């Protein structure tokens, strides 16, 4: 404590301090020079004490069996919108962390969906009244629809027939276009008051949507908009997010109702309707399904939560996040299998 000397005085809030000297960073060889890692090389001593290295991947990505290269795409993951950003949670690895996709200019992102072949995400922005797309790496971000939109609150990607569908609560329409926004067409324009979420079932050639109108309802139509019919037409207040999936060999619809504060399910024809969760759901918004696990967002809880499809084993995935909107779980391997098995006439010469 003797010989103290002041070098710089009168500094506000001085923080960290380091002394730089060649003796602190001596010259030595690195095993990471000329390594074969595709992404991250991490040096470490071997069992014999000699310098060695191992390869690692960006958060959420798996290392291939050669222990050198990383998979360039996630296989199982959650995507959710948060008005000013879109986030992903990888389920390929044991570590769960929400990572922000490198996208620009989002102001009111609400609905989103994912396209398999180009590894790209689509989303609606209700502040900009637009529909955009980008690769998950942030490359090639572009607006694909920017005209005659008033409140595009729902969006669904038909990854089999390569179309994007959306609802517009301002114009009371459901529209469809190619992935680049071309050949835009209205497919449903009657019998709606405030269409909200939309989900496609390309394997069965149909889509479902929720409606916040005077009488809340969940409806169904073929992918061309024909044969529209009401599936659930009673005891709904604000039917928000909607998802469809197979559980124990039976196809079900699952939805959240922000007015009744419940999560419900029924068969896709509306039969066997059942309330799954009715406690601590102050304002659920989006919902998605993976196997027998439901994930949903809640505005007031500011969290992404999950539970089994019977309502059990409830848990929090991500918390302390404002403005949580749409959410989807993706399994690329399962999506590829559906696409390979689905016989679509549009695949040959556009029908």
C-alpha cells in the first residue's frame, strides 16, 4: 500500500482497468491457425498437456459428426414475433436461448411463418401495413406486399404449394400470393368481420382462421377459398392464435381465447371440444404445437409458456418480454416429409 501515485484524477465513474505490456501477452503458437473448423475454433490443452483445439458452433446449432463443420440450418426451433423484432429458440441443442434475427425496420410485427426450401421467414407489420420476407440470416430482406393492406394480423405459409396467405381485419378479406407477392388474389371476402389468425394444412388442402367479429368463430376453407364453413361458432369472445396438429392419430385444432382466457381444443370438424387450460391466462395471443407440447405467448405475463396437450406440465420458456405476438414451432425434417408425401397438382406446370 506504499508508494501510491495518482496518474489521472477527476474521472467520473471509472470502470475496468488493464495494464498492457508484452509480458502479459507473450508470443506463442495457436492450434487454431489453419484449423478445419467451419465456424468457431476453441484452443485448449490436450490430455498430454500439449496445445489442442476443438470446433464449436453458434448458439443453437449442432456440430456434425466430423466434429469440424456445423449444420447451417436449424432443424427444430421456435419463432416468435415481438413487434420490433423476431426471435428464435433452438431445440436442436440442450441450451435454450432466444436469439434476435438480424432484421431491420420492424415496427409492428405481429404474424409470422417460415418457408422450408429457402430457409426464410415471412411476417406482417401492422404499423407499416406490409408483408415482408427474409432469410433467417437477415440476407435478402424485402417487402413483398405493401399496397391495399389495412391490418394484416394473420399470416400462413403454404410451404408445399409455395404460397403465402394472410388475413386483413381492416378489409375483412383473406388473400393469397406467390412468395414474391406476385399473382395476388382474394380467396375469402364474405362472412367475416375481423379475421385474425390463419393456419394452413397443405396435406389436406385447407386453411383455418379465427374471427373476432360480433360473434367470435373459427372457420375453414379449401386452399382456393371455396367450401368455406364455420367449425366453431359459439362460446368464443376473442379467438386469437390457432394451430392444427395430430395427437394420438387424431387431428385437432388448438386455440387461445383472450376474452374467455382459456386454451381449448376440438377435432377439426368441431367435435369433442374441450377446455385445456383456464387458469393464469390473462391475455394469450399466439399458440403453436410440437408433438404433444403446446407453446403460447401471453401479453400480460410477458412470457412464452408451454404445457402438454392435456394441460399438464405447464412451464415458462422465455419471460420478461414485452409485446409478444405470433409464435410457431418448426421441425424441418417433418415438414420435408409432409412435402414429399403431399401430391399437389400445382407442382406440375403450375396446375
